[in-house]
C-alpha cells in the first residue's frame, strides 16, 4: 500500500527557505570564523546572505512524499521525499532535485542495542 502526499507549494517553499536560512545562520556560529578571520568571514557571509535572499525571491518548490506501508498491518515500510527546487541566481536558472529515503524496520529487526 502506498500513499502519495503533495505539500502545498507555499508550505514547501517556506520549509525549504527556513532550512536554508538556518543552515547559513549555523555557519556563522562555526569556530573557524572566530578571531582574526572574523571580519573577512563576515564579508563572505553577508554576501552569501544577499545571494541567498535573491535566489529565494525566485524560488519555486514542489515536494512529494511517498509513504509505503504493509497492507496487512499498516506498519510503515518506507517514506520517500522528493523535493524539486527551481530558482534564479546570478542571471542563470537552476533546477535541483533532493531525495530523502527513510526505511522503517520492526523493533525486533531494528539493530538497536538494548539493555
């Protein structure tokens, strides 16, 4: 049994934009950007902020999730998320596809070490 779930375009776009902004923000916290290199790093990161925001202003996102389950027990087997991003940066158009797959295993087959 498989279900196809499509995220609302605005929700998918906001989700991706928030994730990309959070990634850039976490980069600012890296220790490698501390000390003497901080000023130079801040210039690079500020430019990256501007580039990101310009790209996000043109961003279109579509996300589809395919959820598979055992038809007898409804236990999940797999969740596959496919996200397509289309945007413009530096006058060029880009298209990226991101795929994430999560395979579920029953507790007795999970490989988790228990006490």
